[in-house]
C-alpha cells in the first residue's frame, strides 16, 4: 500500500531553512554588527530556556490535575475545572501576563498583609515578587488550561475495558492510572504536548513586556541602541528558529520511535 504523500516528500523545507540559517550564521561570523548582536542576545538564551522549562513543567502538573478533576465523579470538581479552563482559555496570554503581574500579585500582597499583621507574620511588599516569577506564573496558568484539555482527551481515549480488567485484577486506582491508563494516554497526547512545548518557547518572548531580559527584550534594547533593526531581529529570529526547529525534529523522532515500539 502506498504511503501518505507527506511521508514520501523530501523535506525541501528543511533544506531551505538550513540554507537560510547557514547564510545568517555566516553573517554572524563575518559581520561585526551581526556578531555583536549575537554576543548580546545569546545572554538571553538561558533565561528563555529556564522560563520555558519551569513554566511548562508546572503547567503540565496543573493541567493533569485539572484534567483529573474534570473527569471526577464529584460535580463540584468537574464544574470548577471547567470554569477555570474556559475562563483562562478565553483570555489572551498577553492580557493574562499583565493581569497576573500588575493586578493579581498586588492583590495577593494586600490579602497576605491583612492576614499576617494580626498574627505577627512577615509583611510582604509587591517588589518582593520578581517580575520573572510573575511571568512564569502567568505562562503556567495560561498553558495549564490548554494542557488540561489535551490530558483529558488522552485519558478518555484509553479503552474502558482495559481499565475494568485492571480493576478486576485488584489494582488500586493509583496503580491503574500509573500502569494502565497513563502509559497508553501518553502515546496519544505526546504530539500535542510537543506542539505546545514548542509554542511555549515562542510565547516565552511575551515576558519581554515586563522587562525580563530574555532574547526578545535584549533584541529590543540592542536595536534601540544601534538602530540596526534588520540585522538585530534577524539574529532574534535565527535563535528562536534554531530552538523551535530542533525541538520539532527531536519530538518527531521520539514520536516515530514510540510508534515503532507500539507496533511491535
């Protein structure tokens, strides 16, 4: 049987990207403007990676908890999870970022101090919460709602008969989830999880609106200083493309290996 056309096509798009990347990397090596921009922007790579890994990891934990709450037999948990998911998914990430940074955080400080003063506990100030962590919390809240739907769909895709068979064998609820449900659901949800992880790398650039020194923020500062916007933002795009394309290729390879194992 003939394979799908997408599998037969040679990845010319990847060749084109490699050629463009090679040209830009040559410019970084040969041009003082490009090399200076790269030297400055590379300082923001570790911050971009840190924000992405921490926010995505926390979002996965919270998203899985929301998915389990949405599938609970208790109506209060189901309705609460659905309320959270619909509200957060309906707010743009940029708005949520600003809301958490400049509305939720000061409100939390006021509420904490109102409770802490009578009890003799430490009084907080808004500046005690770095903008970096406000941004991470906002990205965590935003992506947890999307990941919750991915986890829910994956958990519901597991055949009910296998769950009942595991129950008949005497496995506890946690054992059924760990050994039967989640391993099968993971193979189903890996592609969308990978897509959201790549999207998180790109959306981490939104933290620049809070002045966090990631790649995008350093790019804005550099371009404002040297007025070489074309060269500077070429380097910004190159860094993000390098990270996202590499991640996409690694995730595709991982998906192919998992599929090959499941087909055996």
